[in-house]
C-alpha cells in the first residue's frame, strides 16, 4: 500500500478546465448544507453557527457579547478586560457593520468606510480600519506588494465563527465548500479558526486549488488534505480512475484503495488494470475489493519472479514461456520451505495465477493489439503445478465452556475499558453466533417477533453472501439486551430518524448516530479487553492461550454448543446461514461422548453373514465396539473382520482370500448399508465383464467371475438390514440416521480391498492396549 502522500489523488482530473470543476463541485453541494453553514455567496463568508456539533464554536456567555471562547476560558478577553475596567459592553446590534472580534469601547467618528472592498468597518487610520491597517503594515515591507490588488482580495475582519472566502480562487473556494460538506456528513468536526487559516493561506499564495497548499504537518494542512480528498472524489469516474496505477475505490462506490504499483512489467500492470476493471463491478458487498487485492498480490509475486529470473526482466510478453512458469512455481516452493510464505499461500497463489492467465485470454487481452499481445499459450499454470491444498483446520476454533464462563463474567469490564456498543456487540456475538461484520452493521430496528407466540427474531444482513433480511430465532434474554440498547441509542440521538440509526453507533465523529462501529475498531477494543484480563484457566487448571479469544471464535463456539446439544446438522446449517452442509460441518467437532453414543446405537444393530441380528450381552458388545474404535479395526469393504491371523497381520493375511460373505468372522452393521449396495453393484458389473470377455480359459473365467451364491448372500444381507430399519419408529429411525452419519464421518471406507489399520506408535508401550 503506498503512503498517504503517494496515493493522494489530484484535485481534479487532467483535461478539466477550472470552470467545469467549479460547476461540478457547486452542483454537488446541497443547498441545505450551505444554509446550515451560514454561507453568503455575495460576501463569500461562512457564518458557522454557535453550538453546531461539528461546525460550531463556543460563544461568550456575557449578555450582548457573542465573541468566541478559546480553550477553557469562561469569558472572552474583551469581556474580561472590560470587567476589570468597570465598563459596560454595548449591545451587539449597536456595533459597527462587520464587527465581531474587537469591541471598541470608545469608537471614533469616521467619515467613510475602510478601503478594503470586503470590509464594512469605518475608517480609523489612513483610510483603513485598525485591524486592516495593522495587516497592511506587515505587508508593505515586500517590494512586490501591490496595495490595490490587496484591497480587492483582502477579506473582511471575520467575527466569531466567521470564515471569509473573499479573494480565494473560485475553484479553491468550491473545493473548500464541497470538502466541508462531505467532512461534516462523515461525522468529523471542523474548528472555524483552523478553517480560517486555510482560507488565509489560499489568499496569501493565490493558489488555484487546495492541493497547492497541502504540504506540511500542521492542523490546517491536515484539514486541507481531507478537503482535497473529498473534492477529488467528487470528480472521480470509473473511466478516469482505471487509467491510474492507484485507484480510489470511491469511484466504484467502495471503500479503500487498489494499487498496481507492485507489478513491475508495464504490460502485466496494464493487463491487470483491464482485468480488475472488468472483475470489480461483478463483486458484491463492502469487501468486494478484497478478492481483487488477493489476486493483485499473486500477480506481484509473478512479477517479482519474472524480474529476478530473466535478463530482460520479463518486459516482453512474447518472449515468455513454460520455463518461466516453472521458475515461478519453484520460487514459491522455495519460499514455502524457507517459511517465508505459508503452504496455504503457496497453493492459493498458484491457483490464482492459473485463474488470472485464463481470464486474460478469455478477455482477449493476449490478442494482437492487447496489452499482453503475443503471450505464448504455454505460459500457463497446469493443474500439476498446483500443490495439494493443506487440510483446513476442521473446527477446533471454539472456546471451551469454562473459558466462555470466565469471559462472560468479565463482560461488564468491557464497557468500562471501551464503550457500551463494544460490550453489547460482544454479547450479541456470543448469543447469536453471527459474523462480526453482521453484528456491527445491525440497524436500530433489527428485532422482530414471530406469530404466534411472539418469539423474538434477529433480522440481519449476511454481507458475505449478500443475503438480506435473514431471520435468526433468539432467546428472550438476547431480545431484552437489544431492546435496552435500542432505548439507549434513541435517548442519545433523539433527532435522527429511526430508519437512519444503527444499533451499535460509533463512539466518535458520529453526532447523529448514522455511522456504526466498525469491525476494526471493535476487534481492537476486544483485543485490549482480553489482554487486560487475568489468566484464563482450563478445567484442569492450565492456562488458556488468549490469542485464541477473537471475535470470530464466538461463531465457532455457537456451532459447537448447538452440536453438543444434539441439534441436527441440517438445522444447524440453517442457524449458521450456510448454503452447504459441508461448510457447517467444518465449524464443530463431534465430541467423544456423542461419538460413543453413536457407536452404541449402530452397534445395537449388528448382523452376521446370514443377516441375523446378533443378540449378545449389550454391555459386553458395546465395550467391545468401543475398544475396537479405540485401537483401530481391520475393515473390509462393507464391515469388519475378526479372524485372528488376519487381524494380527493388519488385514494382509486372510486365509479365505477375502470371501467375507461366507465367513463367520465377518460382521456388519447399519452404517455399512451404503457400502453393501456399492459392493453388490460392483459384483454384478464384474460378473458381466468376465462373462463377456473373450480369449480366457473356462477355469479362469469360473475363478474370476463372482459366484451366484455370493451375490445372493449380499442381497439377502441388504434385505435383512433394511428390514431391521423398518421395525423402528420414526423417532428411532431418525436417531439411528444421525448416529450413522457421525460414525461414517469418523471412518474412512475403502471399497474393493480391506483397509490396513495404522501401526500403533511405540512411544508409550504401556498405553497401547
């Protein structure tokens, strides 16, 4: 990301004349704002109202005064000096025209007004009022000083809260007015005295625009840079922005910036710009630019590889080839081995480059006349170039119950170290399991009640999938929390329409409650709160790593809590607002207790090779099943084998050549029913294939073809297992179905040959039973 000075946009696009710039800026200014700011186009003076939350100033409380207070003063200097001399202050309406800052206790009797065109004061000394005469004395020492020009552009003496733009270049004045409007709408306060300094600097330098005086680190220069940013964005269009190396995404209605400067080759940078201009409008949500940034980061890695591996630095696309892709892939592998990038980043970067090169060709950017003209076809990432993606960390990101109890006990301290909105946001995350951005953006009216029963429902916007109006059933305690927060927000911002309020308003630069707390600010305050807590202890007394206590962990904890309560995965998927059940399964793990219960239900429906239910002592059976799950089992395609010599050999020494359907050592259960169907289909296919084969001896054909007896036995076994399910009630069948899903999830089923169990580690021989 470039520095602030590097990415600061120009005040207007090249080619626009000053008159066009002024006209466009003035059309973009709301007349209601100009009236609110006290703008007088005739005199060019802003009379900012006292007491305005963002534009105002403090007035002296002395009757008839109205001067501005500075710092912590309780009265202005004029009133303080007048009180010390025992003099009275004349009424404000009786003061000379234009008088605000200086109260003349004994005014002179002039014959005419001050010679400064914008001034309405009376002459006191040599054709000028006293303040202007003092300014004139400081300027006459300059040999190039033109007094007539100075009289024309010099502003009137501003009173309290007044800012004169008289004598300022029209374009600069329009930029000030528009920038002030956008700054105020954004919730930022502006000090009139600082704005007055900006206007004075514009007159002193005769600057054509604000950008000419943007240098420096003072308060006025910070204000100027803010005004320049807003004024520049008013003139932005996607067409003009896409020609730059740094894009202000405000032109696309998005926050932030998009930079292409890290891509060194001119052809690759232009190709990336044209691809981004096509891709960016297709994405949704406030984070639409994040995927594009990821792709540009991958392109920057390719650019660095080309620059370092080629003598021509990869500046001519026609000279590139397969060897350059191989060099790039090897470079990523080297960086991953050196742990300079993660294994996941290596895989992701390679995939993204493959996608981008395909998109470049699909958009016609490699054709003649395109920025990547002549790029060879073999300059492409093959599927074999992409390393296997590391397994995603399946669940395990939830917080243990004892840690959650400690965190919930310290929630009141979260409000003490930050603000009320932060604590409420944390509680809602814990209660609802929503994503942090969904909670932070909740509108004021986010609570509804379903009929009948008047059960509370949280209405929110799924930003990730752009799904509006999502409804989540919540507890009444959570609803009471939201109701209390709504009342507090309404008391804080009584004048704002309800439709514009947020449930969790930002604490700063938000006078009307229209701006919500951001995820970045909430996460920072949450991190500070967690760091301030005493050590978090597990149930065994060991310390828990606080780095795992992040806002998103509450979502995983919500999923795990419901999974442990036995909520079916399809219901949990709806609660998590997932489109895929596989996504939901990645949010939780099946605990040992639930796994044991599932094994109990499945083991109770075991069958022998004849399809007969095995009725043995239930406790001994279940203990045996648990023991086998603990130490591993020798699996056949559709059950388990208990033949001693085969078990001892880890499944490699079946004395009956794996004729499981005719062996008394074979057992199966309801969880293998899909595998039994698959095995039967496999037997039928193999028999037809062998019977249709030519050039094979009859004895070999008889040996290779599955026997009719085996096919019949498997069919009978399937029928018996399915009949066992028919004997159950609907509720029992649903419980068995859930138990089968849990057992199958934690078992790898191999079709065709028995699965070899892993050898037990010899690290602790005493714990291998």
